[in-house]
């Protein structure tokens, strides 16, 4: 179902003309997901996708300003450049060509009808839900890091979901909400059964980086979401982040500069509160933020705040 704000884009004033290619280029350059931008603007990921594909060439100015803020650019940088319209001279159509024009018009109508039919068929074949993974950039050997899977359900068709996550080799599940299927802690694949429902939901879990992981290596996550609408089983890959860099860097230190600064402490606080009881060490995060930085002790495999 489209967000109600999409239905009023053309009728609400004032409106501005946006450039979808510019929006997509800025978002990908800044490594921002469509889900993150959608949350900041207050619309759906489908709306962001339509904006980027110029499905809505004009949108409300307040939405455009929120979009520019989410992308951390000035509004003018995502607006479409106005080009002077070329003057078109009407050329009379000879009588002999009018029959051919009717044929082409008929072909065009048929093509439009086929496109509409294909669109609705694709909607019927679309997955019931989509999943997007959120990972920190860094994880130290033996450290516990947070992972979240944001699920957007496209309808309330009365079907449950199965979510599968394949962890990097040697990595271990610590805890999760909702709980994973039993006996999953040391398994390479973790599974969740999601009951029938509608609306967005989040799977939050913590995982311990393999103590034997090599520094400067890259660990890869993969996963999928499985739905069963009617007699059909549909599978879709989990989108979002895929890799974590193994380094002596705390997961809350997003830019890896050896400090947890003011821009990083609040996101870490909100995430730790949201995942309370799953094994994240808030006291260490707060001590690092209060001090001058931190160091990672490879012998004890712990982070030590620098006073």
C-alpha cells in the first residue's frame, strides 16, 4: 500500500522538481540505505525508490527539504535543472498517413495495457516482506557486536515468515529478540519463526566475533526471508549491509578514529537501550566517550578507555 503522502505529492503546494539520478548518486556516495533515508523523511522505502527513478518528478517542498537533510546536502543539489523547452513546429499530416497513424495508436494502446497487466502481475508475484540488515563497520576478535534486521511487510495476507541468517565462520550467536530457534548458538545458520501479522518489525541480535578472526579481514553475512502466501513458497535475499571489517576498533566507533565522540555516543546509546539484555557493554562505551579515547588489548581481547 502506498504511503498517503505519495497520493498528494502532485496536489499539495508548494512543490519542487527533484532529480532522481542526483538523489540516488548522493545516497550511494554517502553509503546511506533507502530504509534510513525513508525513516528520516517519514515515508516508505517504495517512495524513496520512486523518487530515485523519477516516478514522481515533483514532490512537496517540505518532503524535499527533509530528503536533502537526510542526504546531508543543500536542497538545490537534488533539484532538477530547468532546461528551456524547444519550440516544436506542427507539421500537417497528409491524408494518406492518417491510416498508419491509427495503427500506431492502436499498437500504443495495446502496449500500455500489456504494461499495466505486467505491473499488476508483478505485484501479485512480489514477496510478502522485505528484510534489510544493519551492521556496524567494525568488530574486534572475541568482541560482541549488534546486528539488526529490519522487516517491512507489504501486506497482511495472513502468512508467517521464516528469517535465516548465515553467520561468518567461527562467529557465534549470543542472544536475540525475538528468540531464535533452539540450539542455534553455535550454528553457522540462525533461524527465526515470525508469526502472522502486518506492519514493520525488527529482529535484534548480538553475535561474538570469532576469537581467531584475522585483523584487517572481512567477514560476510548472508541471509534470506521466506514467506508462504497460498500454495507458493517465496524467498528473497536479505538486503542492507553485508560485511564487517575485523579490527581492534569498537563497534560504536563508526569512523574508526579511536574515539567515541558526541556524534557517535547517542546512536550507540539508543541502540544499546533498544537491545538491552542482549550482551552489549554500555559501561565501556560510556567510559570511552568520557575519556580521551580507547585502546584494544589483543591479549585480554578487551577495550580499555584512555583517561
